[in-house]
């Protein structure tokens, strides 16, 4: 199954990467570096902000985009992964790019890649993620954006985003995730994720625990990167509701469409990034009220109905804790179901703790883009749980089951599951084609 709504040429590139035989492993990413240099030299972007972290990096990127746009600054936003359409990964001035524009940029980048690899047969092709980064650069530079915001993938020095010449970087949070690539402890992961910042480039550190903070700070100082510490003076102003969370800073009360008390720390990071950009861009003081316009679908998103759905892409233990706190603070429900599905090639976290915290039943879903078979990761404690063949089946069954109880369905796991569930709830029958 391929992801829906792929532009034709980009889909060809995807299939080629799935079948290509690389000459040799290339940890130095020589081809990507070469093509990036070619693209950047003719299409400069003056201000680049790179954002990494285990959780919250996408929310920070989206909030910064909104704040800059409300002040009249043109922006490009690259995020990963998408929920439903690959065009979601590329936003220009708040809007997803069109398929035609994406295909034109794909052809341009792919031509340079093929020429580069033809000139040196020993070069390995860039990864598909690296290719998307190159395409994003072309799209943003063609539109002449004043600030490009880049959400990292796994983050750290192994991430292609680290090769972008950044004005300022951020490390939003650190917890155990991608341990096969980043390290087996919080300190190892923090040090690796700090390498997202190129040497000498300042990095804003989010609200990290002492172990992660010390490791990240040590690595940044070793590489002469100034450490920027936000002022964490934002607090919640009431409980979350279906339309967002209210916060307070000093005498200013404002609303954010994203739920959760932990967003206060993310907002502090956004403010520090904005203030750092003020040294090179004429900007007024940071305005919290702009945050009410943030668009970040599929993340702590509430969709009312019978049952109501709470959708997030939480896929690691720390994220599950935050989701549990949000759901527990919402209006009481008589019945809660946790709907979980994982992506291929990912660590498969145990979500049974989240279910126990909420007193919920766990159910599983397959049949979405790049879904991992449940037989590969269901534990003994969840053996015998309901497993839906497709997201459409899950939504249909949950909506048609008669019940007098107020029911909430908490969707967590793969971003592609979140996208598929959202698509079905919007009334489309195309999700599982």
C-alpha cells in the first residue's frame, strides 16, 4: 500500500528508493552534501530554524510559523512525517504546497541527484528523507521565504537537517526513543540530539531533566554553540477543553488549540526562538495572542461525536504519560478505548500502561500506510484484544456500536494511523484503498 495523494513523479522516486541497490553505505552522506551545496548556492535562504527533540518539536515549529506569519514574515515549514498527503510536509505561508508545485521541485532535485550519481558511480543515493529536504529547500527558496523552519526527523548529527546552515536551533525535549540510532540512555540521546546544531550556532534548550540538560549542554559547549535557556514563566489558566488550552503569562491570558499543560514549556521555547530571530529581522515583541491561530492537525486534536475521538501521534512512553494527563483532565467519560497502531521499522512501545492509567480497553488497528502487523508486537497482556483490519472498519464499528455511555476513543501511535482515522471521520471512503 502506498500513501494516498502522492504526486506522480515523487511517487516514482519513492519506488526507486525502495528497489535501489546502494553501492556502499555512506554515513558521510556525500551525495546529499553535494546536491545540497548545488541547490543552496543558487537558491539561498537567509534565516533557517531547525527544531529537534523527542516530543513537541512539531508543535514548536508550527507555533513559530504562526507567530511569524501574524507579524507579516513569510515562512516555509518542513515537517515529518505527514498524516495523509505528502504535500503536508511542505507549508509555505501556512498552506500546504500543491501537487504540481511539488512535482516540479521533485523533477528539478532528482535531475541534479542523477547527474551527481552518474558522475561518481561509487556514490550512494540520498535517502528519501534527504530528498524531501532538498525538495523543501527548492520550494521555499523559489518563494523567497524570509524564514524557513525545519522539523528534524530522528534529530542529532545523523539527521540531514543538521547539515542546514541554521540561524538558531532548538532541542525541545529528550526521552527514550529511536534507541537503535541515538543511544540507550537519556544522556546519550541528549548529546546526540544536541548535534543537530552546527558548530557555533546557538541552541535553545527546552525543559529537560537534569541528566539530559547536562549532556546536551556539555556537547554544545564542546562545539562552541551558545546555550539559550528560555524563561519558563507560563502557566495553565484552567483545564483543557475540546477547543484548546488556556495559558497565562503575567497579565496576558491566551488560548492555544493544542491541549496539555506541557505546552507551556513548548511556548517558552517558541518565544526564545522568536527573540533570537529579532537580532536579524525587524520584529515587534512576542505576542502570545497569535498562538490561537496555530494549525497542527492530528496532535492532541479533539473531534466531538458519539463517540468523541482524541487523536495524537504519541508513540513513546513519555508521550503516553502526557496524553494520559490530558485525557484524565477532560470531562469524565464512562468508557475510554485506546486505539493503537504502529509503523513498520519503528520501536513498538507498550501502550498498555496508558490504557491502565485511563482505565481503558486497548484495541489495535492495521491496514493504514506502512502499518506494522499486530502479530509482531502484541504482548501477552494484550493478547486477545480486538484488532481492526482497517481504520475504516475501526471507525465504523465504534460509531455503530450501541451504547448509552459517554465514550472517548484515544487514537495514538503512528502518524499515518492518525491521518487515516481523521480522513475517515471526515467522511471519505478512500482511506483504505
